[in-house]
């Protein structure tokens, strides 16, 4: 449990620590906010692609091998990133780090399910706590490290975790069983077909093209013919991706599942919207505190700690409530708190009391704690057991798509410079997103009642 937990926390920890480092990276590399935001985009795009690919690859090469390889890759990337000669190289090492950490997340839960035979639910809940805890505490850890040792510290801090996980995993995690018959001689071509390499390429290229179009147009302040061409090219690639996935024998994203299980689809849409909201907070508020309010990285991390602690403290209470009443009441309360906090955030000024910011973050933290448990419970309630593996992959993909859309939202609203003029509209947009989430959860009520009736039968 410790060896796997120390490995899988590195991905969410690094995805959230960087939120406090963005203003510092702008200063060091002399770049505008739009360009620096690519350090966020690339990490989530690489994670969204690498996790399902590595999950399928583990069936061929073994879960222990994939986990250990991920640790080695993460160690190398974390060691090399602080010495990046340019921002471009930092992006490269960040992508490598994302792939390495995704290898561990893709197989970590599976290793626990296979090798821990007693109290599996408790074991999985502990690993989930590693992931959610690292994500919520990340801004605090990042703020403290950057204030003491500058931005390279957010990469160096991974090395003790990786080293400890590697030592434990090498000695403790059992060796993989021999592959199923017929898999020993699998060629590279067959492996590419298994992971749906064409689908991966179409999805990645189309998404990147759209992001380049939107962000470059916002940064330049005008829409040129080149922007239109790149945007249309991205849409064509994504359309080709949809066409390919509907025909593929082993699709990268099984789109037909969305049509076959509408209740599951609705939960995934809600989960994506939730992540749009929270990742926008995670990357927007630290930049507001540092750039607009001129608060140090250390004190920014301390303020963000109120969100993390309230989230962690709420999760176990939310679990008991959801066990009794189901996920819907908790999710409705969470969405209502999101709406309240967003309106409060939109009312902030450049001189608003810091205690008000701290209290608003606490409200968001309680809401996040309710969501962490409530969305997971809603997923298990709607996902049929016969497709739980596929459904889990789609659920993870929804998280990353939400994170990517949140980064895009901030980049489009803020443009090249993070300023208070863009922060207030961001708060208003988040309030609209929260109200839309309330509508979606209430809209799903009839679907939940149908599921409950079917379960009783």
C-alpha cells in the first residue's frame, strides 16, 4: 500500500504544485501567461493519453514492470527538469514526467485489487486518499518550496517519494504472472493496434491544434487566416477521431458506451464540469494572490491550505452521509456551495480582506470534499459491472478533459497577462458553471430513481 501510494500521489501532486509556480516561471523565462500555461496543458494532455495506453500495455508487459518503469521515468524527469536550459525543454521534461506518473496511476489500483485479498474497499479508499490529498495539498507544498528554494524545488521534491516507492515496490510487489497464451509473441504492430495508435494520434493532434488556435488568437488580440486554418484543421482531426473510434475494434475512447449507457454519460459530463470549475480555481486563485495582491508564494500556499484541509476533513463525513442518503443530496449541496463561493469570488476587489479569501477557499474546500466522494459514488451507482474497466477509463478521461478545459478557460479570459480585469469575469463564469451543475444534478433525479427501482427489482 505504501509503495503504490507513494508512487501514484506524484501525478496529482505535480499537477497542483505548479499552480503556485506560474508567476515565478513567467519572471524567470520572460514569457506571458498564455505561453506559460502550456506547462499545464501538456501535462494533462499527456496524462489523458498515457493512462489508458499504459493500462492496456500492462496486460501485455505486466503491471509490476509498468509501475517500476514509471518510477524510473519520473525520477529521471524530476532530476532533469530543474536544469532545463529553456522553457521548451522544461515542457519536454514535464511531458516525460506526466507519462511516467501516468504509468503508475494506470496500474496502481489494479496491483492493489490483485494482490490485496482482504478489505479491498478500504485499501482502494486509502489509495484514493493519496490521490485526492496530494492534489488538494499540492498548492501549499508548492508555495512553501518555491519561497524557500525557488521553482526547481517542485521537481526535486519528487525524488524522495520516487526513491522510497521504488525501493518498496522492487522488494514487496509480487512479480507478474506469465502473460496469457498467444501474447508472448505479440509484434509491435499488434501492440499499436491494441492501444489504438491512430485514435491516440488523431485525438492528441486535434486537441493541440484547437488549443494553439484559441490561445494564439487570444494572445495576439486578433484572428488571422492562420488561426482559422489551424482551428479548422483541429476540428477535422477530431471529426476523423470520432469516425475512427466508432469503427475501431479496440478504441482509445469507446464512444459507443456513451450512447448505450446515458446515465453513466450524464455522470461523466457532471464530473468534467466539476473539474473545469475546480482546476480553474486551483490555477486562477494562486495567480490572483501573487500577481494582483502581490502575496508571496509562501503565504499563497498557506491560504490555499484552507481549501485542502477543508476538502480532506469533509470527505469522511461526506462518505457517511452518502452511505445513508445516496450521492445526489451531497452533490446538490456541493454545487450550491460552488455557486455561493463563485459569487463571493466575483465580488472580490484588489483590496479585499485576506480573511475573506481564506473563508471563500474553505467553502470551496467543503464543496470539493463532497464532490470527491459524491462523484465517485454516482459513478459506481451508474456504471454496470460488466464494463467497469472501460467505464473507469472514461471517468478518468473526464477528469483530464475538465482540467484541460479549465486551463483553456483561464488562458482565454486572461490572455497574455493575468490581471484583476480578467479575474472578476472568471468568477462570474464560474458562478454560471456552478449553477449549470445544479441544473444537471437536479435533471438527473429521474434517472437515479429509475436506477434505484431497477436495483430493488
